[in-house]
C-alpha cells in the first residue's frame, strides 16, 4: 500500500475541474500535520501501554523508531489520512476535533495492524523505503504485534466516556469484519483465472476495495461525526463518503503498483504485475477486448515466473496502458471521489471543515503516502 504520485503534473478531471498534481498539496500537508499533531500524543500514549517488545515493533511500524528502538525522526510515518478524517469528521459536524482523538487513535491502530498483516500475506519486504515488520523481526513476532495493535484499538475506543461509546465500538467491530472480508476476497482473487467465466470482474473488484480499504476510511470519518454528536443520517453520509474514497484510494494504489516510481513507492517496479495481483487497471484492460488485451492475457496466463523477467513485466505494463487500463483507472478514481463529494454535500456540514474534507479528497488522487 505504499504509494507515490501517478505522474508529475498529471491532470485528472474531478468535480468539473482539473486537479493538478502540483496544486494545493502544501495546504493539505499542513492540514494533515495539524491533525497528526493533535492525535500523536494520545497515539504514543496508547502504544506505550503495550508489552515492551510488541510496543517496539509497533513503533517501528509507525515510523517512530528503528529495529533496536532508537528514535528515527527521518523515517516516514505516512500521511495520517485516517486520523485526519476522524478529526475532520468531528469538526465538520460542529464539534471540537479533540472529541475525535480516541476514534482517530483507534482507526490509526487498526490501519497499522492491517498493514502489518497485509505485508505478511503479500510477502512484501519493503514499506515506505524500510523493511516491513515481518522482515525485520520475523513472521511470528509481526503477527503478534498486529494482534496487539488490533486489541489496543478496540480498548482505546471502549474507554471513551459518554453515551457514544457503545455505538462507536459497534461501528469499529463492523468495520473490522468488512476489512477482513475485503482482504479475504483480495487473496482469493489471486487464485482465480485472468479470463473466462471465473475471471474477476471490475464490479467484484469495487466491492472488494470498498470492504478492504473503504470500510476503514468510512469508519474514520463516521467515528469523528458520531463522537461529535451528529445525527445518524450525517454519520451514515460520512461513512459512505469514506467508502467511495476507499475505492478511489485502492484504484490509485493499483496504478502505482504497476506504473509507480520505486524511488517513491519503496517497492520494485511492476511489483503487482509480477505477483499476478488482480488490479483495477489490468482487469479493465483485459475487459476491453482489443488486440492489446489479448496479448496481455497471454502474458498473464503464461508459465509461472514469466513476469519475473523485467522485459516481460514492462511489456505487460505497456499493454495494460495501451488497452486503456490506466485511463479507466483514473476515470474510476475520479468518479468515486465525485461520489464521495456528493455524499458530503447531501448533509449540512460546517463550511470550513467541509472544504478541508474536499481538499483532502482531491489530494488523494495524486497522493504520496
């Protein structure tokens, strides 16, 4: 899930305008920093409650320390999109962002847990230009650290005082169920054929992406609104917006898995293609039915290991683009972000935070997480 810009200066139609990759990134970066600084003390306090060993692995996974526990200020902590959505969700319904801090901590811990286990399942050795936890500490310890983060997330939210605690914990529980369902689908997709009646279709991909990625983004925004005292209709609208955002987020992630710059993504070039991962641009390219689609299908269905050859992988990436997969993915991401905006505009929200949410959504088309 490590990501980079789609391409310098890429213009993508969204909401009737072109979102240029050199646009308002500075404003969004400041917004993300503000939210991260609000949440960070509580997040650090939560991690400090863990067993020293699992806490060390958690700090490593969050980009706070190296493998021996030494603080590593130069490491990437990610952008903190989920915790920002929780804070902005509260502010958008007229509450102080501080009421959402526990929810922000919970979703950030769940996100860290999911990445930790995801890296094990995918066999990814690098994330954010550093070793993944399982590579640095071993598979068993990494599983344990992920379990610890999962349990801590639920505990942090369950300790929130007030009448919203039960609904908040229930929402997180439902989200965790969705997240696991999406991850299960994603893994099962890898065993299905590229073509024929059992092939994965774009519609099935969208459902998987909503569960795997959108559920937690929706939960983050919804928890902020819920903890801010918003009515259920508003909470539901923010959840739906986050789910649409999650599909867009996953589609862009897929683009970067094929065409992203390894110097920024921290992953080898064409990494998703070489793993045979079912991604949106490749699935839509195969569905186009063009000569490029047919040649791409032949490469993907060739003997195992064919795409380990850099020349073959580069050819597959070229064919996916030639068959329209890249453009289709960009259109899908733009459509999903427009749907997210529509959800936000369907309920009354505070103007300033609503504009912040809009800016964050647009930024994620060309993010660098």
